[in-house]
């Protein structure tokens, strides 16, 4: 019985040591209240239902500017999309504008719009891959 307990304890300790080494560095940053870690964490969960609750909780510590830090890349991307779509009104067959819109929508996770722009860009330039 004692030998079994010793083996069990040994296996448990080895697993604990292994698990402690694979904890996400992002988790460690969040636990240590590193603002950049919290921003990265919130960026990863922005599309999940718990985002607003988590954001509210971290706003208490980091203030109102936290949401801008989390959404800054998306806001910049949306601004670029808007400008490119305005350019497209004047030049609807601009391959570069169409391809840039494809890339931005793809980055944004909007696959349907991205494919539409890629298809249109390929109609303008069939050699585009």
C-alpha cells in the first residue's frame, strides 16, 4: 500500500512539474497584471460571449482606454477598408485596391466579402493568384 502511494505521489509530482512548464505565457502576463498581456488576451476573446464581461472587469484596473487598445487594429483596418472602398467608387477595376480589400477582409475574418473582392480582382487580372 505504501509503495503504491509513493508511486502515485511521484507520478503526480512529475505531472505537476510538466503542467507548470506548459502554462501559456499569456496567462502568466494576465495573472501578473501586465497590461499588454491583458490587451492580447482580450484581443483573442473579442468574438466570444464573455468578452464584454472580461473587458468590464479589466477596465476597473486599466481604465477606459483599454478598449481602444484592444480594438485599435480592428479600427485601423476598418478605416483602411473604408478609404479603399471610396477609391473603388472612382476606379472599380483597380486590381490593387480590390486585392487590398480582399486581404483586409480576410484578415478581419469576413471570408465571403474577401472572396468577392478576390474574384473581382481576378476578373480584372486573370493572372492574379
